[in-house]
C-alpha cells in the first residue's frame, strides 16, 4: 500500500513540474490546431469526379447537385453553384435533360469562399430507363390438377392487364414493364413422385429467370404440389350445357363444316373432375337424322357423337347428343299498319314526353308472327323523346315492323306535341271558366296571349321566369268569348322557360311558354 501511494505522488509531481506541464499544453494545442486546419482544407479544396457517365431518359429531367459532381471538398454546411460551360460562358445547371450536349464541361463553385473546380461529364440518352424489380410474394403453390410440366406465373405482382404468351421455350410478358417485353424462362424443373397414400401425386421445383428489357436478370424458384386426380364415376358428360335436345337457330351465324351444315361450339363442362380439372381433347361427328318442314320453319334433327380423350390416363369417352337446328323459311315481309289519325301528346311535368314504337301500331300482321316494332331500319331504337321545343308541330315518325326471319316493312304515323294547357287552376268551384294559350309557342320575338273566357273580367297578367322571378306584370280587360292580347314585353327576354299567370276576379290560371 505504501509503495502505491509513493508512485501516485511521484506521477503528480512530474505532471506539475513546470517544464513538463508547459510542453504538454503545447502538444495539445498544436494537435487541435492541426485537426482544425485539416478540416478546413477538406472543405476548401474542390476536386471533381472523373469519368462521370450518367444515363437520362428522353423527355425527363434528372436533378443534379454538387454532391453528385464532387469527389473531394463537398460539405453539407456549404452552398454551391453548379454551372456548365457553353461557348466560354457559365450557365446555371440544376438538372440534366436530353436538351444538353452529350459531352459537357461543368463548373462547381463554393459560394462561401469562391473556390471552384472544373470537370467533364458524358450523358447517355435512352428512350426508357428500366425500373422493374420483380418481387416474389410466395414460393409454395398447390395445383388441383396432376399434370406434369404445368407452370403458372404465380406469386408475382404481375398486373391483371399484362398479357403472357409462350414463344420458343420462354414466356413473353407485355404490360408488366413500362419499357417493353419481359422474358421469363424456365431454367430447371425437378419432379419427385410422392407415395400413393399421399394426397399429393408429385412435387415440382421450378427455377426460372426473369430478364428485363435492359438484359438485367433475376433468378427465382417455385415449389408446386400437385393433387391426385379423383375421377367420380357418377359424374357424366351432360348433353350440351345440360339441355337434352338443344335447339339452335340458323340465324346465329354459326361456323359451318365442309358440307355447309352449321356447327355448335361445344363448351367443355367444368365438372369433369371433382377438383375442376379438364385435360380432355375432343372431336365430334354429325349425321342427319331427319328434316321436319312446316309453313315457316324447317327443322334439321342431327345426331352428334362426341369423343373425349383424357390425356392424363388415356381413357376414351363417348356420348351422343340430339341437336335440333331450326331454320326459318319465311320470305314474306310483314304487313305494317300504323295509326292514321294524328296522335296528340302532352308534355309531362318535366317538360318532356317519351314514346315507344308499339304505341303507333294499329294491327300489323305477318304470316309467321311479328318479332318486334322499332323506330329505325336496324331495330335498335325502340323509344323517342320530345320536349317543349317540339310543341305545336306535326311530326312524322317512321315505324318499322320485323318478323322472325328478319323481313321488315315501314309505315308512317304523325304526332303533335302540345304544351298549351293549364298547369294549375285555383278556381274553388273546379270549373274552367277561362282557357289560355300562347301563339306561337315556342316563340322567338312576339307572341299572342289567347284567352277564351265565359265572363267579362279585369285580368292581371304576370310573367315569371323559371327561377320564380317576376319579369313583367300588367292589367287588361277581358270580354266574354275569345280575346287576343299581344305581349311585346317578352321581346327582350332571354331564351328559356317562362310561366304566364292570369288572375281574374274569380280565379287564377297559369300556362308555360318557351322563348327560343
């Protein structure tokens, strides 16, 4: 213990000895000064990067800063000015684009001390910079179908809009990368059979390579477990979508066989396996059984024999199907008959009226029956609509009558759309002692207010806009019988819907008017 105390005392004595103490302070001072001077030199000396090569997408801009261009001298607390040399003049540069030359000389200046440096930059312009990074979401999949070599592009964020085709041993995917076609190639497949008591038939490990448009590749692998197919002996092949004797129409634009007979496109039933697997090739042979002719219809009865081959187990299945092909023989057009009188129509509260073609039929006939009535020659327009601008006119409408064979005949009817009616009546007796109308209606400049009254009366005429604003008002004298009053005040009104109100000593009536 005594020796340790002596050692500590001696050490303190040496440190406090004046020459030693002074030397120590000088050493610490110069070390701090040296470190500080090194820091200042690191920020003050600017050295540009060499062999700079930057790729830019045409039509876009890439932000550029001093950090990107300096190899030595960049400090976060300094402000820099980046420029490029054009004909000996410095031009500020904050972004790179395809408007710049491929080779340019740049200039970086420290704004705090005016230190600067020059450097050279080479730009590479491309139409598209590939940014696709395929991401695998999962690596284990279960297939319901025991089909060797089955490969599905599962587990990737491939958009639903992408299209996949298989060409020359690889998959080509369009719509995944914005730069073009992405290639997917299977590089290795390892298949292992599993024991018979396992619910899975075999397991496959697939390795594949995804190659972008810039030839950068990504390698992935998938593991797929294939279930054993279980064929249910109670499952039978239905008769064409479950219909025992399907009936087809000759007008369905069928494909025809080499004999000119219409053929049916058979859709394979989905439940051939309990687990929804369909690995069948199929073919069929037709033979004509009989033909039944009536006045308007010829029916061919065809016996179709289907043959299915299950490629998984090599079994062959057949079944027969009876098909009825109906061909309409009607060549006689229908007899179209339209209403002969003018059909009067009144606008509803929304100032419109909708009509359909059947309203104008007056007993059209056809030897094989009428299929439809339309306003056009291709049977697409079944209704028409009119508004207040159609009031007061007699309008011709063409009516087309069709039969089941596509034959058609036209007739013409006439309509008149009316708006000149009382839209509200406040007479407590409920008797219309006064009938109002505008002539013309719609009007362009001046219109006449026609009043038929059953008594003499002083009447206040008030005109309101569609928004409810009063635009004019005046008093007139109405005699028993027919009265016609000019309304020049409506000349300067803007186009639109207006309400004309007539209030006598007994009652109030309103009608609508439309200014074009």
